[in-house]
C-alpha cells in the first residue's frame, strides 16, 4: 500500500515510558505491525510510547506523523517522525488526531492518554459519522472499563464502542479487519 494514501492510526500512550521498559517494547511492536500492514502511525510526537511507536513504524518501512502542541514548546519532537504539525493547544492537538485518524490504539498512559481516549470515545458516542475503531491495548483496560461501568454512568452501548485486546498483534489484526 502506498504510505502516502495509507490509512492513519493514532496511537495514544504515556510519555514517561523508558526505552528499556516493556511498555516501550509494546509500543514499538504496535508501530512495527502497523507499518507492516501498510498503516501510517500518528501520535503526539514526543517521547515514551510516542517515540516507540514512531520508531517501530519508521524502522520497518512505515511512516510516522507527530502532532505536537505549542503548549509544550520546551519539548523536542522525537527523531522518528516523517512529518510534524503543531497545534496551538492540547484540545486542538486531540481534535486534529481525531479528525485525521482512521482508527485508534490506546496504550497505558496517564492524564493525557485519558484525555485523548475520552474525547475520541465521546465523539464516537454522540456522532456516528465519527465512529472509528477504538482499541484499548492491555489487560489493565479491561479493569478500568469494568470500574467505569460499575462506578460511573458508562452504559453498555458506550462500553461497546471500545474493544479491549491483550497483544499488539491482536490490535493490528482487529484494525485490519475493521478498516
């Protein structure tokens, strides 16, 4: 598949992940598998899982797009990006990724990852035209989703907009089938 016409998958995840960690290896595997299937990786463009997924894509013949935020002007983008764009703030950054992506893979992360997930999930719920596959990678997400269902007003219909998988290969295979 021509990488310039390829489908784009936004990968959300933590920025404070060390290169020697299992989380970095998992994000690298996601980028690698996406590239091997002809997808373009898009993420926030900085360190941690963003670097890992971009590196996995680039080192395996794929492309990576970083959507940076002007609010982080002291941070340098990672070196594994083929294209960068700068959004004026975090909300614009997430909106751009939501608009450009054909699907989402959400890794473990922190507040930024939750903000990204919350926005794309809510838009999928309120506007069927914005429904794109949202895949949560890792067993931790099954626990989080269960707690949200038990303690928040998350409905079954809303929960079904999210798909939880255990391994990077499952996430990429699921996206490939759905797209």
